[in-house]
C-alpha cells in the first residue's frame, strides 16, 4: 500500500497501520481502515484515492490468480457509495469527502474487480456511523461507511448479516457499530458437523 507524508519532499512517505490480514479455514480476511480523506483537495484525499487504487489492484490480482478464493475486505471504508447511505446533512455531495464521485468510483472499482457488498442484500437499510456532534445518533443522521465486501466464493457462504446499531448506545461508545455476517461453511457431507458458526 502507499504511504503518506503531508510534505513528502525529501523523504519517503511512511506506511500507516491500515490493513491486517489473515487466512483462516480457507477464507482470506483483510481488516481495513481506509484513509479518511479529510477534505476535497487535501493531500490526504489524493492519498485515499491512491490507497484505494492499490487495494483494487491487489483484489484484481488475487482473484485472477485464484478465482475461487474466498476473500473478504472488511472495515471502515470512509465512503458512502449510494445517496441512501448518507443521512448526515453536513455531508454534501460536491463539497464533502465520503460522497465525492472519485471516492464512489473507487468503491465501484472494487466491486468491478470481483467483490460485492454481502450485507446490503440482507440488511438493505441502516447506518453504521454517527458523528458525535449535533446529536447525530438520536436524530439518526448517520452514514453507512463500514462494509464487508466479499468475493463470489465468500458471498456464497454468507448465511446471515446484521448491523448492530444498539452498540452505539451506552457510555462512551464508538462512533461506529459492528457489521457482522454469519458464514455457513458446511459441505453436504458435513451437515451434521457440530462446529460453531464463523463470523466475519
């Protein structure tokens, strides 16, 4: 992945801790924290687009090498890919990050590389993030920016999904809530196997 330095002149841009991956039970999972972008035109915005481009290239290469790979990219993408994913009146298309055409095009490029949002078909509505300011959560003025994007092989194993909105309540909660999928990894010969469900 690319690094970031606000003023890169004369120095190599340091890498940030934004991705960690593991392969478990044949499923490759990457937990991601996509750069925020900060503001349109900010150096961090262009870093975000470069970072997403590298992620798209990785996805393309991984699925070209292993088309039946069960691959999941999960985490905070800092993009609301559809208008319905933005309920925050302070986030305005054309003036704000997260909803700009280049960011949405970068998200679409991940889908074109062979991934799909495996939660939306099962949970079509709901936000995953609410700003702490201006009572955004009580007003339900949130954004859907946390996703589980899966390859065809991964999507075929998804048996259920949920956005745990109530985790935003309580004392000192995160401004994001968990997004979860249940996976059914049993083959026809293993239907009586009493293994626990695996959560993504």
